[in-house]
């Protein structure tokens, strides 16, 4: 069978790695912006692993500061990938090699996770704004009262009112019309 009894496409949830946990600890309102920048920085290192300029991130840069330094847990994400803090910069040691399949794909999956979370949050807020209307509440209460009333009456038992059909003159069969009989020809 090959799928251990599961339909193709269904995956059993695995435990999150420390990197995935760090990625999912970002605040919801800042996550997409931070992940976009982290993904760009990571792709630069993956594409050019020997370039020193991509292995150093200046944390005092306004764009970096807004998306990483000032966002809770964003520096922790970078550290989980192997970046080391040095004064006002993050450095990636030469011994650390970032891999597209691990880091970049992990960031992309985290971005998808946050998109779903944002949509769920929008739905929760919409439901909270609408609240339960008085009319809907009244209908639900009436339905509950009707259900209890029917339960109190007990099960419905009635005798059959259908007439018993027999071989009387009002029964016509296909053979009476000559259907299904051989003409012998």
C-alpha cells in the first residue's frame, strides 16, 4: 500500500523542530514582514555561501531594525539558523552552511502558517463583531423547546393505513398486456 493506510496527501503531524518553533513564535501582526526579510537574507546566503557581505547583517539598519531587531523573537529565529550576535550585527560563521531545503522552505512554510492564522483571526474578529443576534437566539431557543416537547411525547407509533393488495381484479400484470410473452414466430 505504501501509505500506511492513509490516503495520499494526508500527512501525520510531526513534532515541530526548534527552528519551526522559533519561526512560529513571531507576533502575528509583524510575522509576514519579518519573514519576508529573513527569507531574502537567507536566500542571499544560500545562493552565495562564500560572500562575506551576505554573512553579516547590520542590526542598526532601519529596515533590518524594523523587521528583525524590534520584533520579538525575530533575532531568536536568526540565532536558530546559526547567526551569532556581535555588538550591533549578526554574523554567520563560515562553518555554518544554510540549505535551501531546510531554512528557506521552513520560512516559506511559516509564512503559509501565518497566512492561515491571520485568516482565522479575521474570522474570529468578524464573529465577535456580529455577536449573536436576538432573532437567532430566539429561534435557537424555540428549536430547543420544540425538541424537548417532542421528546416528552415519546416515540411515534402508528398502525399502517396502507391497504393490503392481493390478487384481486384490480391488479394488472405485464403478462395481461402480452408483455414478455413469446409470439412464437
